[in-house]
C-alpha cells in the first residue's frame, strides 16, 4: 500500500510590483528617500514644463545649474566641507533616475558636472584646487566640462592627439576635443593631454574660461540631448600654470575609471527612462 503524498504548505502570496520588482524602494534609507523626493519634485515641477520648448529650440537654460545647486543635487557624494551633501552613491543614482525621467540631456548636465568635473578635482587635485573649484561648481555658480573625446580617436585615450608641452610658466596645450557636454557655457574645463614631460603619458589639466587660445564653439543640429548643450574645446597654445595641474597619479588608464564613475550616474538615469515611458501611457 503506497503512502499518501504529503500536502505541502502553499507559499505565501507575493505582492509583486511591476515598477519595483526587486523591492529596492523599501531598502532605501530615510536620507536617500528624502533626496529622491527632492529630485523628483524638482524634475516634475521645474524641468518637465520647459523640456519640450528646450528640445524643439535646442537651447539650454543656464539657470538649471543654479537650481540644482540650491537643492544640493550637484556633486552629491562629495564631502560637506566643499558645499556638497556627502550622500551615498545610491542617492546619486536616485537623483539621476528622477532627472532622466524628464530628459537625458538634463541628467547629462548634472552627471558631467558631478562625475567628470568635480570628482577628478576632488580625487586628483590638491587642497587649494578643491577649495577653489568645488564649492562654486556645487552651487552651480560655475559650470564644468570634461575634455577627453577627440575628432579622430573618439574616447580612446591611446589615440589622443592633444599635447601638453612644458614651458617656463607651466604647460602649453594644443589640440581639439569634440562632443563635449556643457563646453560652450563652461567656466571650468578638465581636459586630458599627452605630456612629453611625463614620457608621453596622459595628464589632466584644469583650464578656465577666458584663457588665451581657448574656445568652445557649440555643435548644433543634434538629434538627441537637445535640451543640453554640446560643443568642441579648441586649445591653440593655451598656457596652463603648473598650479592648476592636478598632481594625482593621472596616467593612461585614469580617464577610464572616471567614465566608469559617470556610468554609475548614467546607469541610474537609464533605468528610469523606460519606466517613465510606461507611466506616461494613457
């Protein structure tokens, strides 16, 4: 006589949420929720009403940097002593999600300023450079851009043609960067060049608007990221004082970790773009 099969306990029903299948929301700290809600309110109340006009006219609103800065949404992971929030990388990703929900161009404005301008100055600059640049970048008083991509080599540092020549009062930079977000309105330029003084290794330099030989013409007619501005960075013998060259170990692989750092923010943004599209369905 065969034994009767034992009835197994039925599993508890699961409250599946399609827009948060991994239940990430309940894992957030109170600070992270507060930052997310601040970014969401700003994006929906301030960015959404102007994005259509900005996209159609391909115009950037410079005041957006001031607005983000007033809310503490720029350079959010950096220490408070530089005017930043010292928040988690999760919070940074949440800010990116909410801004990306409106437009990727707006998210690019924030992530370039935070990840590719402020982060390398903090990580590789000296204390004088941090105190000079980071607070004004955090408030949006200054706009920054990151010059790696070039017309011929793209974002491959090995093919970089921009050169830094050692001169008596610093370095002379010659070359062109292409497809640089924020460049036409930038006050601070973090650019990369191969330096003969350092065995042709790549070094980072901080340039400022108004330097002789420095220009940043706008690239018009884009089909995407039209609410943000993109341009070239043209350096025709720009002399950069030694005091504004970050002294950290910036060698050939170094720009790549910075791009990976940007990916943390951009990835957070891309997660929310399709969600926003689904929520927008009638």
